[in-house]
RNA sequence: GCCCGAGUGGCGAAAUGGUAGACGCAGGGGAUUCAAAAUCCCCCGCCGCAAGGCGUGCCGGUUCGAGUCCGGCCUCGGGCACCA
């Protein structure tokens, strides 16, 4: 019996494709182009099954589009800068560069046997000096275009290791290595002016029709456009040189319910007051002993400090409000100061209750019945009357106002906000403003393994960009990681350079760029990866935009938003054409592959993680570390990540069953957009199926006679399979395409048609399987006498005449419940269908003598009898 | 805490508002075999002898008809600006 042997056929066909140059992207003005891109990987060391899933999806699209006649660009590269390389160097010696390039080599070696139709000649890593040289050029162009500036910003500071920590490295408010409580510290850093593009980035979301709605919504919320009022509260007595506090509010309609003003600990007034108030200074210091993440700020206990100062309410003569410093006010948003209206904001209410501040209703619900005077009579308890829940109705809901300054009685929140802003502007006590949540993008990182910021600091000339002919500013190789902090800071021969402008002694910028910068333009670089400029205009004009971008939802906001900003910046600086302002035409966010995490703890109580192949499941169900027998704690599934070691290595599957089986397996079963919990069962079944298909091709004999009458149904089934599989691929429903191919296999296997007819069906099967299992498909194509390489054949077309069915089966419902079925000619008249439906015995039984009130016939779909 | 998703048999899942469970896994039965492997065929949501009833996380609503649309919850996952 013929056997499928992947270890023989897979290398054979990979070599054949290579020889024929099938996957080299060719700029061909006579053909439509198609650029398919999967988010490039971080070279962590091993590919995991999530990568296989991601790149197989892209490969299915790439191979399909090639068969459809497109000039396809399908490149691969490495997002190669970042912290893990430095962590590895600190943990086990060695150099980040060696670690990174070693990992890249390993991962490339793992990926090539997968048979992805990638143009490897365009490969690059972001840590290649040739790449980051162009990134530095972009930086200088953007600096000159006014898109970059410097300002102070807070970072997580580890006071023991004397180093800046990433949010990820702050665990329960402590540094992950030192265990010391982190502090917030201000550093002067470089920023991209992404917030200048807030309005545009928001509005352009509407044009991204082939993006998932959820991603557009997440981005819109992130940019966070809000209309509100800016107004000032005058201090009753000037304090530390301040006479007023400017606040921004999105709910100016609740101003009559204001009962306190709160400012951020970083607000200039709070800082000034610290001088003469040791308790306040202590409070603020405590606030600063906290990480910088919004999550930490928002989930921390809300705390405040009464400054003893007061402000005057702008509209109520004689009302004075206390001024508090509160840990939940962000200096980065609005003016860093708010007024609190506890009756209509839960956070303010919690704060007011905690510190005994007044609660004043400004509106109540409109009573449901017309014969009562107030909501109270219907049992509503307002916050002012002691309720623990703030009254926060939808802004579209009508409420009854109490003594509103603009004279409102009943109005929705939206109407009230508009009226309030209009009133404030007309009477000169406030100004309507549009505020965005989006902040400028801070890119300075106090680390070695990143793209050096090409700037020199000169005492006379200030921050001066490096001369372009001196690019790249290369990372020095002779550095050590035996002490914390940035090795560039303690590298005098690299750091001390003459000023590019005046030539006097100066110092290089030792911060490097955020790695998000690297990934914000790599897609453009792939169009001309060896160009001496960031892009080549002709290549960019031809290949851009990315027609289909594929990646994880976890990148829905930051990476995609930064890339959208960068595309605009590159257009402004002349590196991309106008049409590239939105660089990704279509986006598909695939689900993550998740797996349980196996954790033990070391003698200091710190977590130790174990990979799935390091543990055994005992008969009792207990899961233990194979080497030590220690019982592990099983943490529920999360996305696979190197740091949690819950990754599954596809190498074992590939070694046992081959790449096609791994590819087939990750495309089947789960819909691509959904997360999938990895289980090893099923790979065996996938291999069995591929073997079966292989055998059917190997054993096909075209001279074998068959029942002539069976040829036609097989041709119909073939046409149906072409239509359904194609639709599945077009709609990213790869799992349904796979299901259709299973069904088609069964149909062929059971068909009594002639050998020749079966051969034709099997050739189509090979064509339809080619995107998913390319090696098997080539082997079949060859065995079945197909011309040339299957990878270069056009996609099969379904004969429309064969797709039409003569009769259809209609379900018959009684009161929405299915009771029977009728089979009718395709174009049966409505009254014929009605009569047939009424004649069904099961229908008669369900009617039970009742008379039909209404008969609904949905042509081609269903009959519903309403009694 | 805030923003965004997801939830359907024992399991992975399918289903333009129109037959819930296609296809696959696991399981059960059978054929072939001296036996086994491999292969092939059949059954397979739950309750019920059956007729039938109940079923898409929970509660309510819209509709002739809801897994699908609307409102309110629950659970799980993603993001929260220095993980990538």
C-alpha cells in the first residue's frame, strides 16, 4: 500500500519551489499586486504553535492569491530589539546581539521546513544596522519636520538597582529583581507628536472598512475624543502664587453639585504647597511610590489629602469648596484638576463618603407615572438622600433637573451638556473645548538593546541631530551587563563625541528608541529592504499598501495606532506616497493560542514556570515536574508567552507527521479569530486524513471503468467543493474550508464514478488543498499527471451550471417549531408549497385541528404556519 | 477600575434573523483478519418504550420565527501607553 512520507516529499517540493523561484516577489506593472503580511515575530528562540497558526493563515492567503494571478509580496523579518535579549545577557552572560542572531537562526531553521511561500530574499531584522540606520534617518527627518520634541515624563525607578523598570518589571509595586518599592521619577525624554493627529486618526477609522469593528472601536476609545468645558475656580486666598485652579470637565451640567476640587499630586499647585506642608509632602511622596501604569493607578485605593485651601463656586454666591490632592487624578489628562460631583460619579461619591464631603443632587429620574410629583415617591433614593450608588443614567436618558443654572427642567444629559457649555460661553465663565485622551508617544528607553537616538547633546548648541552621512549611529559591541542600568551611559569612548554643529566636546544621547518604533514602519521597508533610503518611491508606490495584515488582537491599539501615525509622518517627510496614510487596507486579528501555565515556587517564594513538555500527568490527575516530581500549580490558560513558559513547540508534530499535518491541523477546527486552547490530540487524526487523500491519489487508475451515471453527480460535488472552499478562504473561514474538504474526500471515496472522472475530482482536490497542505498537493498533482508545478497553476473555477440544484427541501414550521419537511421543485409556486406543507402528516398532527391564521413562505428557505 | 471581545453536545466546532449541532475528535457497534495494526461501514445533544418534551452561559424583550437583534447580569480572555 502506498504510504505518505512527509520526510521525503516535503524537502523535495521545497527544493523544487526554490529552484523555480515561485515565491520571489516580482514588481510586474502588468499584473495586479497583493501584499500579505503577518506581524513579524520577536525572536524569542523557538517558534511556537501560535506562530505556526499565524503564518499558515498568511500563507493560505498568499498561495491563493498567487493562484488568482496576483504578483504577491509575502515577506518575513524579525522584531529583534527589546528587553529579553538584555535580560538573557544579565542572567547568563553573553551578548544581546549573539543571543538575538542565534535565536533568529534557530527560528528561521524551524520555519523553513513549514513550506511557507515566503520571499526570504527580503528578510531583515530590526537590529541590523542597515535597518536602524534608515530608522535614524527617519527620526532626523521627523525632528526637522517638528514631529518630535523633548519634555519631562515619569518612569518607574528602582532605587536599589538604580535603573528604570518597564511596567512588566514592577510586581505589586516592587522591582522584580531587587524587590525594592519602586518610585516615580521624572526624566527628560523624546516624544512623537502623535496627539497632533488625534482628530485625523479618529476620523480616518471610518475609512478602514476591512478592519474589524472591534479594533476600530478600541482605537476610537483609546483616542478618546470628548467635548467638555474648561473653567476656573478662584482660590479664596492666593496660595503659593496661584490664584485659581483650571479644571476640565465632561459633565459641566453637574456643576451645581460640585462639592470639592481635587488636583493631581503632580499639579503645580500641589507641588508648590508641599513646600510648607510636611504632611502633604508625605502624602504626595506616598502617591509617587507607585508604578506609572494607569491600571495600577485606577485599581489602587482612592486616597486624598485636604490642603485646607478653598475655592469659590463660580455660580453660587458664598459657596466655598475644599481643595484636595487625590491620588487618582492624572496630570496627563485635561488640566490635572477636576471638580467632584459625588451625586453623579461613583468614584467621587466613594471619595466623598470616605472623607465626609457633601453630596448634592443636580438631577433626579423623571417619574414613570404621570400622577406622582417626584421620583422619590416611586421609591428612588438619591445619593444626597444617602444612597451608596451614584445616579449615573445614560446621557440619552431624560432626567429632571434641580435648579439648573441654564434654566433646564427636563432634559437629557447630552442636551444639558450642550446647554451648559453654551451658558458658560455666553456668560464668560468657561470655554467649551475638545479634549483627547491620546497622549504623545514617549520613545526614550534607558536601555542598550534598541535603536540609538541619533542626537548629540552640546552645551552650546543644545540637542543636535547627528549628520546624516555619519549614520548609522552604531551600538558599540564592547559592553557588559554585569551591573544594572544602561551600558551606553558608562561607555565613554562611545558617548563622548564632538558636537556635529560646533565641533566642541559633547555627549551622545544614550537613550535608545522604544521597540514600537521599529515595528511602526517595517511593512514599508519590506517593499525595498536594501534601499539606501528608508523606502524606494517606485517600489513603495507599487507594493503599498498592505492588502491583508494578519496579527493578534493584543496589538489592536498600540502597534496599529503607532503604525498609522508613522505612515502619516513618513508621508509628511516624503518617504511614502499620499495613499499610504492608512497603510493597512484589511486587517484580520487572529485569536491567540492559549495554554495552561505550570508554576512552582523557588525557595524565596518567587514563581518558577515549567513548559508543557517538562511536566507529566500522573494517573491521579496530579501534574508534576518530570525532573523533580514536584507538584505544579496549574494556572488557567493564557496566551502563550515565553516568560510564562506555556508555549508548545511544533517541532515534535513536524518531526512525527510533517509540516502539512501541522498546517492542516492549525487550520481546522477552530475559527481563526477565536482563541484556541492547544491540545495535542487531533494531530494524529489530521495525519490519517492526509494519508487517506494521498492514497486515493496514488491508487487512482484513470482507465478504470465506472458507472457512467455517477460521473455527473461527482462533477456537481466538485463544483460545489470549489465554490465552498473558495468562499471559506475569501472570508477567513479556513476551518469551514477544511470541513468542506473532508466532506469532498468522503464524496470521492464513496463515488462509483469512472476512474477518469475521479481523477479530475482528485486534481481539483489537490488544487483546493494546495494553500493549506502544499507539499501533499504537489505530490498528488504529479501523481495525477498535472502539468508543471501546482504552486504555479491557476485556481480552479466552478462551472455555474453545475451549482444549480433542481429540487430543494423546505422545512415546515408550526408556530416557529419545525414539524416536517417537503421537497419541491426549485421554482415551485407559492400555493403549491402551501398545499404540500398543509398535507404533511406531522404538520396536521401539530395543527391538531387548529385553523392556520397565517402562512409564511420564505422562498427557498422555510414555511411557517401560524395558528 | 476603565475599554474591547468570547461563551453552542463528552471535546474542537457549523449555522445571510429561517431545519441548532455540518465537518472532525473521543466513544459505542459491526465488517475484514488466525490474531492484531491499518482500512472500511453504521450509531452518537439530553429526557422518554414511544408520541413527544427540553435544549446555544443566566434573566427579560423585539419578531410569524432569535445561537444570531435589543436591555440587564455572570464567567473567561485581551488591552490599559516601558512585555512584544
